[in-house]
């Protein structure tokens, strides 16, 4: 299968733009702004940048190493809990975070289940899935449209069995999708459609 040079150029442009680092719009995305003694955990009403409902469990390499740095969050504290952060953003943003299920959680009861929401992007993670030892981190990412109001709220919530044992989160980031990248994605799509239309036209004339 061959590709038109214009399609290759568009794809390379998208890849180049995607690889450029953008600033994280989230404050304290790896939860390192609070000192927690090594191999221990604390439960707090919130941590810098994040508000707990009602609280947040912050761990320092407890039950395994953090994905980034030494701290990470578990959201089944004394019961199922959630956390959120409101930040400045408009239009398309890229959400990225790492999730790890607890090894001794009740998978059948959905003790590790967790939901996330940002703009028009939402989902539920690892329904009924047990974890491993040490903690096995899994990367999730997606594109969200947060609208034009100028602010957006990212929320993570524990679901399922409320048993003080649940999934963990680390290394959260939200970055703006640059307008040139959006334009390049649209251009690549139009080129693909145009190429397909031309091929159909040639086939019809044979």
C-alpha cells in the first residue's frame, strides 16, 4: 500500500506537534507537594490543588512504588471518596494519568472501580479487575472539549464496594491541544477523504 506525499507530510506534522511538551494545567499532578513519611499513608481533607470529598488518602510508596516521584493517591479512604481540581482552560485539552488497582481489593464487588470526568470526556476504569503486587500502573489518556467558559473541573471518584481498599492515581496532567495541531489533524482528515474520493473516481472510470 502506498501513501500520497501530502498525507505523509500531514502525518509527520501531527506527530511533530504532538511531541512538543506543553505546560501542565494541573497543579500538583504527582501529589509531591505534601511530605508523607516513607512507606506510610495519611488521610487529608485535601492536598495542594485538589479538594477531597470528603477526603484524600495520600501514600508514600506504600504497597509499591509511585508511578512518578514518591507519592500517589488512593480514593477509597474511610469510604468511597472523590477529588477534584478546577483550572483555567478552553477548547480541546489532553488528559493523561496513571491508574493502579489494589492487589487485595475485592474485584468481584468492584472495589477497584474508579470514574473520571473532564468536559465531555468521562469513563469508568477497571470494573471488577484485581490488582497485582507491587502496584501495576496503567496509563490512560484522551482528548476532552472543556468548552469556552475559561475554566474546567477534573474529577476522580471511587466506585463500587466502599471498603477502604481501592484504586490509586498518579502523574495527572492536562495540556492544551495547540491550534496548529488541531488544524493539522483536520487537514490530515480532509486529505484522507480527498484521496479516497479520487480513488473511487478513478475506479468508476475503469
